[in-house]
């Protein structure tokens, strides 16, 4: 790969795209997702499958390499839910707040932190126009708080307390603190390591 080959950010989620850009921008030449590319239907049942759908669609639409991620929250007491449906847990047009409310309601009868273990998982795929791809994954273990805390992040960040932290939720951390241990940060750093190998 050329030193600064342009790579399209495939995410249609502005907050997710911003996070990816914060981690990769110093290393790769990122270009924004073209507004005229329709949103990709994510109907695979794995994070890798959904990330690949987005990366392939954006690479084919632009003729450039594309980087895409799919990620989600897996709660042990809920059998791994919401998983790949994390963004749509409370319905197709659910807001972050709707999803968090549904999650907390589902765990309302489990007040013991030991019954609220969970992890965030992310899979990142860099897809080239010739069909080659690099795949990287990352995860972070933690537990679900009993109520949202902190204004930062997005999605389930205000209710996720990482095991490696100091008891704060991702929503209470700075972006740099979160990136250092987050599932997406780990997956993106793993991708960079592959590119530099």
C-alpha cells in the first residue's frame, strides 16, 4: 500500500466516524464517506459480516480502499444480547437513550454487579478495490452500571464500566482515556500494526 493512499471512512454514524478518524488520522489518509452513497443494510449475524458489507459497498462505490467497523455490546445475563443488534436494540429508529433504557430495564432484576458482566466487541475491515482485505478485532470486558453516568461518548458508553478503568463509565472518560482501552481503539491499533508489519 502506498504511504498515503486515500481510504474512505465507511461509517454512516458521525460519532463512530469521528472516533475512527481520531485514532487513524495521524497514520492514514482518510476521506469522508460520500453523501450520495446509500446507507448499507446491515443484515449479517456477525460483527465481521456487517463490517465487510459496509467496507465492500463503500470501496465499490468510490473505487478507493474503505475502512469499516461493526461493533456492539454483549451482556452475559442477556445471552449475549444486544450483540449485532446493539444500535437497533429498541427498534429500527431507536435513539441511544431508547437502547440504554431498554437495556437497563432488561437488567432491572439483576442489581448485583456480578450479574451485569458485559463486553464491547469491534471488528474493523480495510477493504481494497482489488478485493484484498485486512481484518482486526478488539474487545473490552466490563459491567453495566445501574444508571447512566457521564456526558461523553455515545451509544451505551454512559452505562459501560470497563474492568480496566477506575470505576468510571466510558461516558465519564475523556476520549483519549476511552480510546486507550476501548474495543474500537484496540481493533484500530491492531489494524495499524498489520499495515506496518
